């Protein structure tokens, strides 16, 4: 099934890859600021089986996704501190929860584990 996600015609969603900028807090310290778009890419968003977890004594549902993109010098830089936002629906924010993986070792595709719901 994952192989079907790795075709050019499967990349149907334009997404923004965003990372936090470091800003000066006024005391010469660099602290994380707002998310800023680093680049855009076409992606396939494949939902996985969701789950529930207890967070702060509440039951919360999570929806994990595999985001498949073409391997490039830009996508190679993505890591867990980043987030992905759908360009046509900016309310859909995916927090990256694992490092990108090269599923076949050919440096053609990257699969990124993420969870629907952004960081604050």
C-alpha cells in the first residue's frame, strides 16, 4: 500500500514545511519564536489508524499520518521540530513526530510520521 503513495500522481496536496525561527528575548538569549515557512512541496497524506491517550487527565484522540514527499536537499533537512501545513487549508497542521525515513534507500522518496494537530 505504501508503494502506491510513492508515485508522482499520488502527490496531490501542496504543503508548507515550517520551522521555528530563533528570536532574541531581549536578554541576548535566542528562544524559539513563531513558525516560518521554509519551503513548499507536493505531498501524499496517508492517514494511519488513530488512537487515544490520556493527557492531563483527559482522554484525547490522535490521528497519525504518513506524509510522503520527493527526496530533495530541502526535504532532507526536516526533523521533529518542524510542522507541515496544508496550503489550501491552513487549519490542518501536522506536527512531525519522527525523523523522515528513506523507505527504499534510493534517495527518491521520504516518508514523515506526523500527527494531525499543531504545536503551540
